[in-house]
C-alpha cells in the first residue's frame, strides 16, 4: 500500500518558486488501478516521481508498505525503485545502445540476477507484451507503441507490486495506446498488481477502477 | 562482469571516433615512456657490459691525467714495475711503452701510436674482448695470430690502422716500416669501438722491439688488474705512494681505478634516464587530461541514460563502476597498443642511432616494463575517469531523465 502525508514539492528556478504539489494526501490500496487526470502543469508528473521514489519531496512524505521513504538512504531507494516499482515513461526511455532483450534484462542485471535467468525472463516478458518476434531489435528499429511495450516489459522484470505510468499512451497512436492499456489492465486484473496511470485521455481514464483529478498541485476529491 | 563489459563495450563502440582519439593519447604517452625505458636499458647494458670488464683495472701513468698538460711527462722504470707487482691485491701488472712514430706503408707515411708490450701480458691488458679479426670472406680463417715472445720485427695492428689510416688496406703478412725498420704484420685486431676505440688506432710490438724503436727502456704506463674490485681504490693509492717514493717526488704518479669512474658514469646515466622519463611522463599527463575530458563528455551526453538507469534501480555504485570501467578499458587498450608501439619505436630509434652514429644500442624489452606500462595506463585512465564518474553517479534520477 502507498500513501502520502501532506506531500508538497516546490521547484525553485532562481528567484521564481513553483509550488508543483500542495499538501497531497492520497492513499492507494494494493491491487488498485487508479488513473490520475488533470490539465498540463497541474503536478501529475511531480506526484508520480515522488510516488516512484525518483525524487524527494520538499515537505511531507511518501509511505510504501508503511515505510517512510524520506528516511531511506539513496541505496535503499534505488532498491525500492528496482524491486517494488516499475516505472513507465511517456518517452519510453529505453537505452538505445541495447536491444529489446537487453533493455528488459537491465533491471535484473542491476539486481544481480544471473545472465541465463535474466535473458530467459526477459524473453518471456517480451512474449507477454507481444514482441516475441522483436527481441533482438534496437529501440530505433521499433515503433513508438512497440518501444512502450518493451518499456512495460522492462518495468515488470523484477516483479514489482506497483506499476506507475506517466502518460504511457501519450506518445503513441490510439490503436497502440489501446494495446498498452490492455496490457496494464491485464497486469491489474490477472496478476493483482497495483497500477497508477496518469493520462489526459478521459476514455483511457474510464478503464481504471478509480479516477483522481488534479488541479494546481492539489488532488481533488 | 561479462555483461558490464558488454555494456561498456557498446558505449565505447557507440562513440568510436572519440574513444580512438582518447586511446591515441594514451598510446603516445605509454609508447614514449616504454621506448625510452627500453633504449636506456639497452644503453645501460652495453655500457655495463663494456665497462665491467674494465672495472678491475688501475691505469698507472706519470703525472696527473688532466687533459691539456703537454709538458714533459715522466716515465717509469723496471723497478717501479717490480714494486707494483709486489703490492698485495695486484693480480697482474703489465708495462706498456707508447710513442707516436712515423709508419710507412706503400710509400705513404702516417703518425701512429706504437705500443710495446710483453706478449704474455697482452691477455691481462685486453681481457677477453680484444680478438683477432675474423676474416670470413677472403677464405683465410682468421686475420693472423697473436704476438709471441720470440717474435722479432713483428706487429699486430688495430682495425682502423689496417683499414682507414692508409690508402691501401693492410693485411696479414704485409710489411710496414716503423721509424725506419721493417716490420711484418702478423695479426689484425677485431674492431673495438666505444670505450676501447684507442685499441683500433694502435700498433702493437714486443717490448724488445719497442726498446729498439724508441731507443729507451722507459715505461710510459703500467696497466694493473686487481684481485678484488673493492680494494681497487686503496691499491691505487698504494701504487701512487710507492712510485712517488721511488722517484722521491710528490704527485709524480697517477693511478686511476676504472671501477670508480664506471660508477660515476652509471650514476650520470641514471640521472639522464630519470630526466628522459620525466619528459615522457608529460605526454602521459596530457593523455590523462584527454581521458578525463572524454569521460566528462561521455557523462554529459549520457546524462539522460544515467537518469534512466537510476530510475529503474541502478545504484550509484554501478553507475560509478560502469564509467570507471569505460575509462579503464579505453586506457587499458591504449596501454597495450602503447607498449607495442613503444617496442617498435625503440627498435626504430636504435636503428636510427646505428645508421647515423654507428653506435649499436640493443633494445632491451623487459616484461615488467610492459606490464607496468599497461598498469600505469589503466591507473591513469581510471583516476582521470573518477571525477566524471562520481559526478555521473551522484545525479538525481528525475533531473537526469528530464535532461535531453
Ligand atoms: N524540474 C522542474 N523545475 C522547475 N519547475 C518544474 C520542474 N518540474 C515541474 N515543474 C513545474 O511544476 C509544475 C507541475 O509540473 P508537472 O508535475 O510536470 O505537471 P504535469 O505532469 O501535470 O503536466 C509545472 O508548473 C511545471 O512547470
Ligand atoms: Mg507530466
């Protein structure tokens, strides 16, 4: 379970301060599929980055399974990102020198999983997202939708309880977007993973179990 | 580990041109150091080899051996020689008579240094190194024979005397006229060069003949070999005292132990070596800056990638390791290539010196220098990569991912 307590984030750019997040209190239960919608600049990405332990709050805290992540060392946070959370970016963010298989295996490499086991699991994951015939392709040889599916496979490689997607369908066409949502839905329905997705698209948001709106750094009820 | 290499390899290959340029810096630096080491080892070895045979020698000459003192030099007597022989620790003492004399060959007259010596003393004076010239192509097995006690009007001649001094080459059994008397050449000596080049320019006759040519019994120098090189200095002092005593003069005799001079030469040589290495090291420093620059650029360019890797769970340590490894691999390969180029360069330099100055310097390749070269390259590379690699590992994942 993830919950936040008065989570706030202020960006400072020289003289200017931007309050991207204001006292957010949010609770996400295990196995939930939650969609967060809101206009651009409302703080959705900021919130997800904090939930995914990619960034530190200015004040307040994120609790994962009851642990205050603000009290953890950098190494411990890296471990949480690696083991408990799968993060999917809008821009896919694959390593372009590595092929699909190696990209998917990378988090397992960081976790110290042996080569054989790693590549086997990576291949299974690629088959699962429908890319069994593309495992040796470099990201540049894949379409946007295919790249995003590789990224999903990568996010699953260490079996995380939570998958976080920051506009995962934002850079792909509708058809590919539907395929991506199908996969995420399946992860939630069939495997019981917690899914947190940010989206612009009301239609996509409708597929989630619960929807939260954001405006001006606040989560509305 | 293998996968880390793979990752690193991909990154190096991705930026091939720059990696190669960086590597080139290391190659040049290491090659310079390695080549200098090998050449100077070679020099050291040939000097030591040539000199070690002379280390037990004491040269006894009248007057101080300072250059430019052309005044009337004294000479030694048979009694001086006997006294020197009696000093304990002296293994052999050989009297030598030397004078410049007019030598005529086929009507051509040249001044050559004539040395009179007892044939049985020749081995003591020359040791193992001076041999008769091998005369392979003309069919005769060797160039003559050595001087014997009962030879009369016979001489052995140095290599330059035989080949360069006169318009016509002189060979065994040719006849020379020395100071009016006819001498038969019974042997031509092998070319010496280096520290013994004086031998090439001399003509050797028996002491008895020398007495006749020079019309004196005076001994111009005494050549001493000692039993123990460690005692050479003391024995030299004793010889000086003894002969000065005989002649009732102060500072009449100069006895120079070659061993000391050799040590001086060696230490001058090691200073030179350090100096050359210091110069070569500058190129290594330049190479280090190159690596640092490359790694920094690599970090900058890959900021986004580092962010992604951290976002999916890479610990700082792994990022640090990846970048250090990249620097280490580039510089390690550079080190290996540098060693190869260094060995080639050393041989080219050695050949160049040989063709230009006719001085042979062997290239001494030592395994520990090669291993050291690669190690130094890698250490330099890794140290230079440390700052940029730390910088990379400390980046915040969000900031880095946002960076495009
Ligand atoms: N690194 C940053 N530095 C400065 N301002 C930022 C930074 N990240 C986000 N912001 C600002 O914070 C606010 C919220 O941004 P973000 O969370 O990306 O919104 P969303 O994802 O909902 O579009 C915006 O006003 C944005 O300009
Ligand atoms: Mg956003």
